[in-house]
C-alpha cells in the first residue's frame, strides 16, 4: 500500500480501498496513517473495507478508520457444511440453492448470506458470542 500511495496518490486523494480481508485492511490503515490520512480535514480517511470481523478491524471500525467488515458466522457456515456432509453420508440428494457455470459445467452451490458489520451493528458480534464487550473495550 505504501508503494501504491507513493506512486499514484501524491497529488490525488484516495477515496476508498476494498481489502479482501481484515488482515489486509489493517495494513492499509497503517499505510494511510503514515501518509497523513485522517490527520486533517483536507485528507480524511478513505472508506476502507475488509472481511472476517477480526478484533483489530472491529476496533478500527469503532474508531472510524475502517468502514465495514464482512461477517461470515462460523456457526452458520458449519451448520450448512454439516448439512451437506450429512446428506452425502445418508446418500440423499444435496439440494443446492443454485448453480454457477464455471465454463466446464454447472456447479451446485449452497449459499450463505454474509452480514455487513459497521459501526451501527457491531453489537451483533457480541450477541452471537463472537466477541464480548470486554474484547471490544466497551
């Protein structure tokens, strides 16, 4: 991120960064901070996104550095996975939610709706037992 900011954003303000995971968004935030973002009204923090709802990311969301993270509830994911495994073990048909064509064949897929977590709904993570108030320094 330092290289990107130094090469392409010396005269232009960065508006957003889509990070594929929170571990990347934390590095992005560190780079943005070192380049002066968020330290003056002329250079506000851009929208930074992530995925996985790591504790450091949630704290960054609460401190207005990261905008949001995608929450993939491991309990829900495990339940969907176990449903597929149970059907396979029982020899019953797995009922996909839909299929996707990968240019070779139709891939049956069981879908899961992720949840966007931002400053307005981070308490969902506490409600689902993912974190405690103490974890979030509340």
